[in-house]
C-alpha cells in the first residue's frame, strides 16, 4: 500500500510516517518509481509507534524498544525480559516530570491567588487595577 493508504488506516499523517521512516522506525520497500510500498506489518508497527508516543516515549527510545514489543490482544507488552527495566526507567522519568509540572502549577496558583499589594504609603487601599491593554502589552 502507498503512504496515503497507510495514513488512512493508522490515523497517522503522511508527514508523521515520513518522520518515522527518517528515525528508522519504519523501513518500507521502494518501488522502481521511488514510491514507498508499505505492508500490513508496517500498519501494525505504526500503531505500536503511536501507542509508545502516547505513553510519553521519544522516538530514540522507541527505536530501542520497538523490536522487543509484542501485541497481546491489542495491548502492547514487553517481549524481552530486559525491556521491562527500560520501561520502568522511562516511567520514572515521566513521573519526575509530572512532579516538576505540579510544583510549577502550585507556584502559579500562588501567584494567581496573591492579593494585590497595598498602595504606597501604607494607606491600606489597593491601587486601581491596570487596564487590560496595559497587561496584554506586558505579556
């Protein structure tokens, strides 16, 4: 099948499929005309790639783990014993990033909830809010 048909069957864009090929994740045959020729096995590979991307893995890691992945009733599973430890490392990396994002959100929540400071001179009245167009220029 040609690239357009593979894109329709897998939901991946033609651009993404070319990128997967550039990254060594797909290796389609070439016709004498230069057109790529994909197989049903390539369609299954693209579905695996998209699942691993959705799981937060980068294409370099996917290139390493893809040969050891198996489909178990529509669920990807490690087919090599050593793959599990690599996937655990990736999960730990993602968990660390989630923690950093949660900390960043907490800081931003504090900034959003902070009261407007009192006016100079300690009068206890807050300065008038700035016009929205002034704030937009500051961002």
